C-alpha cells in the first residue's frame, strides 16, 4: 500500500482520513470446489495508462471503486500513479489452506516491511509495504482463518480475512470480510473467474482501512495469474 511520510503528506492524510466508515455484516457465502494450492501471480505490467496482471489501488474517502478518487503513489513505476504494480514473492503468490505469516522482525530499521512470501515488498511513498496472512491479524489481534477460494463453474468466491498489509511499523487489515465479520464502507467480497482448462484466474476485492493514518481509505486488490493445486 505502502522512509517516513513527509510532514505535509501526513497532515493531508490526517485531514482526509476523518471520514467515517460504517459497517455491516457480510460473511461471504461460498459454494463449489475448494481451490487449495498456490495462486501464482503474474507481475503487474504498466503499458501506457493501462495496467495488467497484479496491482493495488488506494481509493480516497468519499470515492468509489469504479471511479476513485484514487491516492497516487509517487513511487509507482506506472504512468498512472494510482496503480502500484505487484511482483510475486518467494512462494510465487497467494497460498490457500495455510498462512504465509510475517517474518520476525516484520520491519527493518527504516520502518519498511519485510514479508516477501506472497508479494515482494513494494515502495509506497518511500517506504516498502508488504503482504502476509497470519493466524492472528496483526492489527486487531483477532483470530482469522487461512484464505479460502471456491470455484463454482468458473466463478470464484471465498474469504481473505487474513490479508494484512504492513507499512511504516504499522499494520492494516486489508481482508474481506474484516476479522470481526463486517464489511465497512467500500469493503467488497472476494470474487473472480477461473478457467479449469488453463488454470488462469482473476481475483479482486476491496477492503476499507479502519484506524491509523489511512483510516477511511479503501484498498482495491487485483490478483491475476495461474493456479497450481497442492499435491494430494
């Protein structure tokens, strides 16, 4: 998502983040065949204003998933700085059925995050952010299940409550639903598509930040690649 933010940028975030976030019950109904294995990620690629593969966007409070307004990451390699492209980590991508937890320590002396199993750490406003999944959500301290994805005739559903972003010595739950089962603000269920013949997949969801300097902002996640089932 995401070396320390300049004072002006922090001030801007503090003002914009005053927007509140409602919540509603939203445990996602799942059905179909569980896909247990590794969702190998295709790296995000920027070609002009368009972006393909794996990427992340941050929607500002008051915006919408479809139209933004989006927060621009000055460190993005893309022409459109609202996109932060993703590079596969050591595991190749997201693993379902188990956790890919934060390392110890989770941050270096510059407050950059170090988790690198799912995605390689990526610079966001001069500080690296990183993604992990943990049995105890680092932000809320609540128990969360390992990620689950189900295929129902090519349509994907599931839950990704454990998806956690680390940045600047802080944690931001970016799962859907949230660890308490709610879906505040623009938080939307994990959905996607799957081609059983090629194993190509697309997964997307949105998750509103609750608390911290990005309170009220919403992360939109777009994962793309090929699925490899775990050995029986």
